[in-house]
C-alpha cells in the first residue's frame, strides 16, 4: 500500500466514524447547544466541511472548481471556520440538516477522488499559498520527509479504536 492509498483509507475510516456519530444524533437536536459548551452539532458539521475543503483540497492543489460550483464554501468558511467565524453555533433557519449532510458528503467524496489523482511525490511539494498573511504553524510541506503519515492531520487507526472517551450516544 502506498502513502496515497494509506491516506485514502485513513480518511474513509475517519469519515465512517463521523457517519456513525451523525447517525446517532436525531436531526431535531442538531441545533441545540448542550450545557457547558458554546457550539452545536450543526456548526461542528459546517466546520468539518470547511476544514476538509481547506486541508484536503486547497493546501494540496488550490481551490477546487467542483466545490466552488456545488457547495457554498465561502459561506461555511465565514460561519464555521477559524478567524472568520463569529460564533460557534448555527440557527435552525441558516443551513438545513439535509444540506449540511449533503455538503459534507460532497466535500468528502471530492477530496477522496482528488487524492487518488495525486502522485505520492506530490506529498512532498510545498503547500499552496493561503490567502492570509500568516505563516504555516507546523510545516510548509504537505508531508515532511521521513515523518509518519499522522503529520498530514489524519487520525491514526489506534486513536479511533481507543476512543472510549468519545460519547456515541446522546442523552435524552
């Protein structure tokens, strides 16, 4: 298995784990903010959409035309991502649950399809420039030579299998 296939498998495994969590939360609870937090599930899904687009597409190859055409990614970036996000929750009339689910799946599948077009050598290229005046916090390469695959921000298999602390059932 080469590194591209390894990354694909890790991303798919992480996505399957995310799908299990999504499937366990009733849609009517997506916009509730649990006590002791400042975020709701809908915002977290929007954040995943923006994060996956950024980390799996933009920094690897630049903006993706399919994402720009099918997903309102600038809206997700503004509402759910980093420095531009004004709050950590979405109101029920902002983005419907079915739209969040569809966009998450579209970004995931687009990222997987794009990943499979890359040559392993491209993992060592410099990252695409970001449209902000900041330096990359860890590295300026997609993967440092000699580093483990976890440097790419993918959750390693042992972390997923040892996640007893992650709540998988929501309290009623």
